[in-house]
C-alpha cells in the first residue's frame, strides 16, 4: 500500500480540495495522513473524515510590517523540523499540498527527504506560500489556464480544481425539509467564505427586507457572525458554517451571492448556479479574488460587483437582475469544458508515487 501525506490549512479553500481527493485516494489504495497546523480549523474538518492528523507549528508569511514577522520565522523553522520528523517516521511515497502557510514547512521537509511533492494553486496568480513551495515541487497543478504563465513550464499542469463529489448529489427536497421553505419564492444562497465576511453580511442585512420580498434566503455568514435579532425573520435562515447540508442547499438555490474564492466559484461553475460575485478588495488582499471574478465575468459565468460599490448600489436590485437573466449565465456555464480536477490530480499522484 502506497502512502500519501496531504497538507494545507488556514481557510476552507486550502482544506476542502484535499477532502475532495479522499474518496479517489482511498479507492486507489493509498494510506493517508494529514499534516496541518496545531489547533487550526483544518484539524476538525480532517478528523471528521477519519483521517489521521498531525499538527505542527505554523507561522504566517507576511508582505507587510508586523511585530510577529520577528517571531513567526522561528515557528516556521520549528514546523519544518516537526514535519521532517513526521515524514521520516511515516515514510510517504508522495506529498500533496493545497497551500496555506502551514504547507510550506511540510513541502520543504518532503523535498529535503527526497519525497516527490505535488502542489495545487487555485487562484490565477500564485500566493506567497505556493511561490515558496514552487521551488521544492515536482509538479504544480493549476485551476486557471492564465496561471501557467506565472509558473515554470516544466512543472505546471492545468488540472482544474478538485470538487467534492457529494456537492453534485444534493437533494432539493431534503433542503426544503431542513429550511421549511416552499416553492412560492426562489431561494437565494449567500456564501461569505469559510471565515465569513462582515462587509457582505452587512450589505445583505441592510437590504434584507427588500430581498425577502422576492427570495427566501439561506445566509452562511461565518463563525460569530449570526445576528440574533434576525433569528425569527420569516424566510431568512443564517448559519455560521455548513458542511453536510451544503450540497442540499446548493440544490435548492436558484441564485448565489458569494465571495470569489477559487474553489467556491469552481463549485458554482460545476453546479451551473447563476451567481453574483463580490470579490475581496485589493486593499484587504493580494487581489486574487478580483482576478478570479474578472475571469469568470469575462467568460459569462458570473455577475460581479466591486466591494467598494456596495454602498452606492441596491444589492436587492442587482440580485433581481441576476435572477431575471439567470438562463444567460446557465447557458454560458453549460458551454464550459471545465471538469472536476480530481481525476487529473489522481493521475499525477499515481505517476509520481
């Protein structure tokens, strides 16, 4: 039995693609171990999949000044030694990394131990962690064809994004029972990212009364972001985080409002869900979501609103426009040849392990 170590963490975007690979890896006969950060959100998500989990020290790599920049390198160094110890003991045939800062010491430790490393970059431009990991990777999987220009030609492979198989098997009737919603109104699903978005949440709640005139609303608002004053609001349900129910909520939804994280928008494309994207602003990020959203907008898959414009527009009116023109977006997405990246990635793992 061949052995594989998966790594990645920090946000759900660095974890769920790894989870999407688990059924195919098990079917292929791999023994699987996961390395993530100590007390990171990935620990609970991975243990729920009954996969052995090892936590290591993790420091954040920043492009801006912060006092933690003086201490975090030591955490990364400690994580490197911890990862090297785990790799030596487990002796994997290959390591697959989905990125995030915790993955950097794991990737370096694997390369130093002569273990092949495959990494996956979801966004159009590589993040800092994957930029570092690229030097130590055997192959680099990409989600967008535009990403290939930023990577070494002998390493980069366009694979698409691994999508959880269960998301494609949602049950609309199950979701109706969970929500209590009827067919008298279409359903709007709002996703603010795994950590939630205060800006999106506030914009939605500001326009909520108008939105509820036309839609039933499922709002995934992030941990600690529920509004207690809205708990009894007719036609409005809020959740801090959704796991197993998400596939059914997707099945019930007619349109979706979302951030523009690469994994989420690829799921929306696979599900052919008309969507309004509100990418994280360049002021609060390296601008990857803006590029992701622009790519999908240009392809006709998504309607896009800049975060900075939320104060000047009617969010309710924009959602209604999306719903009115939903078939246009569905038709564009239906022409896409984007496939689930699971099979492409599994082929590479088999090839190099």
